[in-house]
C-alpha cells in the first residue's frame, strides 16, 4: 500500500526580544516591540535552526549568515492584565495594571547563509506619496524666498543714489562753516539776568535770657524718732517629745543589776 508523503514546509527557529519563535514563510506572529514603523521591512539575524525537507542546520548557537526577512504589519498593545500583590495579616494590598507592547510581523523569506533576498516589499504608497509631497513643499518654499528677495534688491539699488546725493549736498555746508572768519561771532546771547537782590538784613538779635532765680535750698527733713525697742519675748518652753521619741533626762541612768545566773531569788 502506497503512503502519501505530506509536503514538508521549510521553517526556522529565531530569537528576538529574549524569546524563541518558530517561523514559516507566510505566517504571522507577534513579537516584542521592535524599533520599526508600520510598512517597514526588518531582518531577524539570530537564527538558531533551519529545517528544509529533512535538511536540518543547527547553529552553535547561531547560524552565521542566516536571516529571516519579515514585513511589519502594525504596532500595538496587548490586552490589560491585573497584577495583584497580597500579604496576609499585615494589611498589604497592591493592584496594578499592565499592557505589553508588541509588533505584528508577516514572515516573507527564510534565507540560508549566502542566499540573497528576492522580491522584498517596498514601503506602502502612502509613505512614498508623503515623501513626494514634502519635496514639492520644499521647492515651493525656495521659489517664494527667491521672489521675496527681488524687491529687496530693487529697493537697495534705489536707496544708494539717494544717499550719495544727500552726502554731496551736506559736504559744501560743512566746508562753508569751517571757512567762516574767526572775527565774526555768533549773535550775543540774551542779557545777563539781573543780579539777585541782597540778602535780607540779619534778624535782630534776641535779648539775652534772664537768669533764672535760684530756688531756695530744700529744708533738711526732720529725723524720725527711733522706734521703740520691742519687748523681749519670753524664753521658749521646752518642747514635749513627739510620739515615738524617747524622753531624754538630764540625769545619767544607772545600769540595772541582774541577779546572777543559777541563783534563785531570795524569798522573804
């Protein structure tokens, strides 16, 4: 019984953004955000393995010269995920959200070492039209600037002869002033101002102030009679001893004699 062999598609294992992907020509995949705009063509140079109908090439760790050419379809952000941190018995709660950036690629070719790219896509027509429009705008700005510069040059040409004529008319006047005789003087100025009137007479001197009469010396205050001597207080009474304090007698106490040990008291 004959067995049908399924055609084996060529695939490769590439690494980008710290992750490994299995790619095939015509497949679409999402990788970590790449620094490329929509419509650009990118090359993934970190190829780890290439398999083509049983011919497997494994890199050590990469295959030098191999690359994968892909087209950038779009750049976007993944759905939001919630990151919640919790610790029991300490009232710790932390909730944050995150949306991962990605780039959607369509694989066009898988190239072995030494192979060249064939039929690589160009940038979309919108981008080319924008570039052409920008060039047209730049040319229009240059033309406008040239037209604005023409009237400025014309005014400068007219202004030059006018300035020359003014300088020629002013030169004879300056010479005439210098050639005037030294004897002639300018018309006299207005008469000097009248002299200021003399200062008013000094004010009459004020009469000297009369000397003030000396006040009579204050009478000496009469000495107050000495205060009567206070009556002597009687001698303080001896204090009675407080409770708990032993009485103190002036007479010395005689020690009490105890009977000798072993003898009985004599009975009368």
